[in-house]
C-alpha cells in the first residue's frame, strides 16, 4: 500500500490560525466575546490553554530534534575489503 504525503502545515495555514486567534483576542479585549463564540469563558480558556500547551510542546520538540542533529557528528567508516 502506497501512502501519499500530504502537506498539512504551511505558512498560509499557520497564518490563518494566527489571524483567527488575533481576531478572537480583539473581540475579547473589546468585550465582544459572546458575539464571536458560544463557548463559556471556562471552555474558551480551556481551549486556549490547550493551544498554548501544544504550541509549547511543538517548540520543545523542534529544539530537541535540532540539538540531537547537531550533537551527532558524522563518522568516517572504513571501507571493508573484499576477501
């Protein structure tokens, strides 16, 4: 079975996410929360904490992977001679 690689996250999609969060922030700061969501304050806060957690974890994983790739120097392996 052949798997098809699908690009899930590109600059446009991440920009859309940032724009949505920015719009939400603007509405909340202007006192229009009820106009933009039917979630309770507790539900909305829970979702926002989840987003922050996931973003923080993703950043941590990227940093960890970068450190691992920098810490693994290439080694020259001697060529085995045929008998």
